């Protein structure tokens, strides 16, 4: 067999990862199949999978900023980010 046509040696690992990553979609699909409205559940899942990793990146970004500037400015930036997120969250709740 040619090199390009050989399957990867660790294909089971990739299939397992793909299955685990697709579990939320499968679960939501099954729940929707039974006629249960899960829009809030989808919103929570998207928050977990999208927003929390960005908090992790923001943390390292802010640590990098803190190493370059003084502590007061660092606290102001961090407070601005947190207040912006809280304001967005409550405004979104108020509009729904």
C-alpha cells in the first residue's frame, strides 16, 4: 500500500475523541427528538465550551499585562472585563 493510503496508526484514539466531542450534540438531538425544548441547555453548553476557555486565555493575557504594568492598572483592566461580562449577562436576561 502507498504511504498516503494507509490509515493512521492511532485511528481508534481519533475516533474516540470525535465521539466524545460529538456527545453534547447527540444528547441534545435525542432530547429534541422527544419534543423537549432545550434552548437554555444549549446556551449553557455553549457557555461552558466557548466562554470558559476564553477566561483561561484572558487569565494568561492579564498575567502577561500585569508583568509589564503596575498593579492598579491591572486591577482596572480586570474589573472592566468582569463588569462588562456581568452587564452583558444581565442585559441579555432582561431582553429575553
